[in-house]
C-alpha cells in the first residue's frame, strides 16, 4: 500500500500572502445561524415593508388565478366551486403559504369524530365542517415517527394544539402542515425539535440582505435633514459659554440670527471692525447625493436576487438594459411560481381535496382532477390575434383535404368551444341533431355512389363533439350569475 498524500490546489502568491496563512481571507468562515424566535420574526415582518413584500408576493401569485377542475359534469364543478367558497379554501391557502414563509403553518380539518382519533376515509356531503389555519406556534408535538417502515415517517405521532379551553390532542390525519425549508436540518444535527421539523423560514434566509437594504435607505434618508446645514463660528465661544451670563448672550445672538434669516432671507452677523481679529462667520454646507440612488439600487438588487423575485416586481421599477421589456424576468417568475405550486402547494391541496370533493358531492369522484390556471392573462388584442391565426391555420388545413369533413368539423367545433370564442355556442349546437352537427344534412340527395354530398349546395353546421371538455373554469359574471368557461 502506498502512502496517501493530500494535495491542495489553489491560487497562492508568496509576495502578497494571497492563498497562504497570511491571507486575511483565511479567517473568514461561515457559522450556523441562530434560529429566530416567534417575536423576532413578528417584529421583522411588521417593521420592514420590503420584507413583507417578499413574504406576501409568492403566496398571492400562487393562488391569484387559482385552479381549474376537469373530469366533472357541469353540476359537479359548480358544487365543488361552491364548497371551496364556503370553506374559504383559496384565501386560507394564501394565508397558510404566507405562514410557510414566516416559519410554518397548518390546516386543521373539521372532520367527523373526535379530534384525537384518525380521520375517517369517507364523509358525507358537508362532512368537512371547516378548514382553520394556524401557525406553527399554535401546534406542538413530543414524539416523531422514526420508523421508516411505518406510515407517517418523520411526522408527529400526535399534535397538541393550544385552544381557549386548554391543550387538545389532534391526530396527524386531521392536520395538513405547510413546512418551510427543511434541508438545513438534514445536515445540521444541532437543529432539533420543532425547528428541525418546521425548517428555516424564507424570512430568515433573506433577513440579512433586507437589513442591509433598509439600513442604506434609512441612512440616506437621515442625511436629507442635513442637505443644507448652517455653520456659525463665534470667537471665544468656549470662554463665553463658561458662564451662565455668556450662555444667555449666545442664545440671544443665535435667536437674532435665525430671526433675521427668516424675515429677510439672509443671515446678518457681526463682521468686526477689521482690526481686532475675525468676528462671526456663517457658512452654508451643502451635501451631494449623486451616488445615493445607485447604492440603494445595488442593495435592492441583491435583495431581489436572494429572494428570487424579479426586481421589476419587488422594487416596482422599469426593466434594465436596452430594448428590455422585462418579459424574460416575468417568464422566469411564472415558471418559479408554477414549480412552487406543484412542489409545495399542490401536495397540501391534494390531501384536503380527498375530503373536500366528498363534502361537495357526497361521494368520492375518481375522475376529478385539477390543474393550476396560468398566471398570464391575455389582452383583448392578443386574444383576437390568436383567433385570426387559428382560423387561418384551419382554413389551410381544410384546403389540404387531409381528413374527412366530419372529423374536420368536429375538430374546429372543439377548438371554438374550448377557446370560448363564441358565447352560447355549445348550448346552441346541442339543439341540432347529430346528423347535421358535423356538416351533413339528412334531406340532401346522395350523389348516387354513396359519396359525399355536393359541397357547393351543402351547408356545413358547426357543433361540438360529445366528449368531456378539457377543463372547466368558473367565472363570476355579475352579482349572482356564474358561467362556465371552457
């Protein structure tokens, strides 16, 4: 066996000491941060407007367009929509995600049975009485399931919740937790207990950068009070102020100078007789704030980078760079929100949907599924341009004769209904017999050979296929009318 040697590669300079033990950077290192307390988190969240935006922006965008259900009939989709409204699920999901950014939160489900017992697998209609949101400081536990072969590994065996009547046991099947970043607890054995389970909050991750930015802004704001500073030099000031009579004389003299400047917009002072030495001297000192904006923006950009939020959204400013519209930053932001919806919010909603669908329909619906709605909303101009392009493509496809007329008509009808271009199209076409819906009139004479009818005399009717729609999205139109838009 040969001798194992340790080789260290790096940049070194014997003259400057760079990379050697004389390099000042060798004393630089990272240490484990102290976990913030509940009161420190509350004070930081309430005291910094920038920090509050960092915590509130992601939850708002994650639920802003909410989600679209599919695999359901019209009446079923309406019942689920009403059940979400009754429970306030959308608003409570936003609050729970906000608490996740502050350190953690949870849904407490109002299901039948005692709170300390496992939740039932099936419930009746309106069996989900409520969904309450609590922070991590309302819940506690004593034992975690440490057997990896058992269900609920890594989860508390039983929750304890502080209520107005005292501490109450709540079974884990009735609690849906919104945990923060738990990756640090996997590599740091020192993090134990509740902090290890709930993880590191987003607030703690951006706190240093936010404090630097707030300090820079506050420092420059304090300098504004000194934008114009008047300096008055009085001969033998120390000797005069040594006596009470001298202090009174100095006070009266300064009062007179301030009064003269207010009345005449000029400072009047004693210039001496020209032979006995200098007399009073008044100077106006002006500060230059030319680089203040760049410094504040630099701190703000670093905060945006740490928070992973576009500066155009977080700082409310125009995009940087020539010919920059900010669309690339917004596209990246939409992708990030979609990833958080899938990886963070989605699993929590999946657990509650098991009961929410049953509470809405009175039974389970295996075909029911949902997808988060896209964040970007088309303008009327963009929608019109997309319609023109789709119709031009359909016209070219019709000229190719690449498919039967019935199949082509069915596809065009599906496109029109799915895009919602013509209101009430679906209801109107449902009244047309199937033989006419796809461009075939039953009373037209045949060509004698069983072929298609004369296209010059046959009028095509557009309809929709008798297949489930891709997705349903309920839109509120007026105070009491709700329309399904596919």
